[in-house]
């Protein structure tokens, strides 16, 4: 066998190894993207309700009290088909008390429920109640946050929680 033929065969073998590595890398990338899409989501906060505006959401982690969570918002006149990111403030068994517009959860003041929205529309504060099993009280940090303090949002069913949100920006 001539040196030229041997060199060509070695090149072809090396070319096959390179193609196998490229194929392996592509299959690995697709599998990783599938896993990431199944487990992780990215969310944006376009309001002042929280100090962060970008979040990574882990679908496999249920948030605890004091942690941020993304959830599907109930029907309301302001935001439709857009998830919210808020902080879990109250859990099942906690009491929610509305004392002349000041809202208390588990005996702690969490803020005021304003009587009117910024556009002048009347808002109704949440009623006194004990948070039932399967629900949580969610709230933003900004005084104008549209959250569980208001009857239109109210308590959030745990099934509506997408996952725990981690601020990234």
C-alpha cells in the first residue's frame, strides 16, 4: 500500500471520529435543552412589585414562606395570561385579618390594601379568613403591588404555582 493511500485512510478515520464527536455533542445539547426546558423557566417582572426584573424558575421546587414563586394569576382586569412572581407570605392555617385596609397575615402586618388603583378604579381588599389547605397568600414588596391583599387576586391555589423563582437581575 502506498503512503498516499495510507494517509488518506488515516484522514478518513479521523474524519469519522470528528463526525461522531459532533453527533455526540448535538445529541447531548438536545438532551440538555429538553431537561432544562422541563425543569427551568425564565421570567420577567415588568412592574415595580419586586426589586428584581429577571428570574429563573425551578419547576421542581415548591417555595417556602418568604421565598419567591412564579404562579398563574387568577382572572383579573389588569393582567391576563401572564404569570406573576411574588413572595409566599402566608400558608395554610395562617389567619388573614383586614383591619381597616391594613392586612395582617399570621398576626404580622404585611401592608395596606389601597382603596383605589392608580387608574382610579375601586379595589376591594381581601376578607378576613383562615388560609385553607392547598392555598397560599402571595405578595410583592412594593406598596402598589397587585397581589393577595386584593379580592381580585386573593389566595392562590398551590396548583397554580409554577415553581420557586430565583432572581438573576
